[in-house]
């Protein structure tokens, strides 16, 4: 009977350890995904800003060209 109790304790401890490892891994993956999303958003914002700048420069060139042709 003592061996059964000892074996049950070992099995329970082992399975509990797996659960902790799984939870830790999930938390680590979630943190990595969050960081990837934040970096992606930052890059998207930078690209939007570059596009807006390019469009404004294009409008200014068009106005200058239009003004020079009059």
C-alpha cells in the first residue's frame, strides 16, 4: 500500500510539473506574440507616415509644376 501512495505522489508531482511547464510556455508564447504585434503596429504606423509624406511631397511638386506652367 505504501508503494501505491508513493507512486501516486510521484505521478501527481510529475503531472503537476508538466502543467506548470505548459502554463509557463503558453505565457512565454503569449508575451512573444504581444511583442510581435506591437512591433507590427509600429512598423505599420511608420509606413503610413512615409506614405503620407510621399503624397504631400507629390502634391507640392504638382502645385509647383502647375504654377510654373501658368
